[in-house]
């Protein structure tokens, strides 16, 4: 027995040494054929070709790979070295472009086809399956069973999303139906939770809602109000109905579509803001745009004024008042004494 154990131990050591030697050989980087500036130039040309794609970054990968390998073989290099060099050049170009290669699962048809229809039979999905943003991909348990039976499930595919959705449809068919606490209808639970009480997201929202659904006063369609004052289902319905309101500033009635309108015009809005600022500062306020009877300062006749501080009834009185101010303006007294002949004569007479 001892003699039989020695060859087996020797064989085990031999296999371990060989595997370690092979791993080190695979870890070693291959010898580069194209180096320096020429290598960078070739990579840039490969990137120019790979950038011209319609469906994927890897659309022209095979053509570039085969072309580089053929060129290197024609230059006299060995096929294995040319193959490794072409693979390295194309891989470096894809890395610089930021291309990420999809996995095997992402390349399957179920990841590229739209999820509006059943993945297996391409039929229309039931409303209860798509309600509430659910991402089920099979319309019935039959399609889910056929998908699982027709596809070989390996260890690396256990985390597949499509496979999980197929098994979820099969498991849902095994559950007992329950009664929804909101709409009182029978339904089959989607999840494994035993405390599920509602059949859909709409019933969950209706159960949490304080105010009951009511009809819109504009279009008549039912909607869920957020407060007791809500009477319309949307802003379009609010804007479609005109109502009569009284301006807070000028006290005149006007038509508006907004329930929050306070003023009839932009002028009343500005006057209200200015009146509030004047009241805070303790000053008097005269609204602009309001017709008032004012006396002209030049002709002293009454006239209608719309501005805040009117003084004259027109341009004629304004120019007349300006001319009158120029005439009444006197020159200031001067301290300069001008010596004339009369002044000298008076001085001589006083001296005599």
C-alpha cells in the first residue's frame, strides 16, 4: 500500500507544478510587434474605423481584427503572434473609446424586445399584470413554463431577471385568491407577503385617500381631490371656466379664469403694491391711472388728471408758467462799486 501511494503523490505534485507553470505562462504579456509612435498611429486608425457604427461599438471589431492579423502575417510574422497582436490592438482601441462589452444574457432576444407584449407568445399583456408599473414579461403560466423548459438554465444564469419573472408567474398561480379590502373583488397576490390587502396600486391609493372621488365641474370626469376645495381635475379645466371677480384695488368687476386673481389689470397690481409701501412709510399715496379733478397752477381752471402729481392742464400752460418764472427771476445784488464822474464830483463838493 505504501508503494502504491508514492506514484500517486508524485503525479499530484506533477499536476500541481504543471498547472502553476501554465498559469504563469498565461499571465505573461505577449511580445509587442508594433511599438512606439507606430503603435499609437495604428491604434488611432483603428479607433477611427470603430467609431463609425450604427448598432454597436463592436460592429467592425471582427473586420479590424482580421485585417491587422493578415497584414502582420504578410509582413513575415508568425500567425499566433499576429493573432495576439491584432487582438491587443483592437482591445486597446475599444478601451480608449470607453466601449463596454455586453454579457451573454444582455445579448438575448428578451433583453432587446419591448416588454409591452408577452415574451413567449407575443400576445397582449393582461391589465392586472401591467398595472402599477409591474415588469412582468409573460401573460400566463403556460408561457412561463414553456420559456423555462425551452431554455437551459445553468449556474451563471441563476440571476437572470427574465427567468426570475417567469418563475414568479408560476408561483403566483399556486397562491390562493384573496378579497380586496377596497373594491371587494377577488384577486391573486403577486408577492409572497401574507399581509397583502389590496389588489392593485389604485386600491392602495384609494384606501389612503381622505377625500372621496368626485366629478370635475368642468369636464365631468371623476378625479381624486387633494383637499375639500378642489373642484377641477386639472389646470386645463380650471382655465376653461371664466368667472366674475371684483378687483381688490379699484372695486370693479372683471372676468378671469384663475380662482386666485385679485386685480383686474397690471396697473391695479402696481398701485396696490405702491399703496402698501406708502402706508408702511407713513406717506400719502395717489394712484396712477385714476381720473381726478385738479386745478391748473397757471390758468387756475379745473381739469381731469390721470397721473400721480399733475400741475398743469396742458403744454401751453406749462410753457406759460415757465416764461413767467423767467421774467420774475431777478439778478442777485452785487458788491462791486463802479467809480463814475458823478461820484468824483460829489466827493470834491463834500471836501470843499
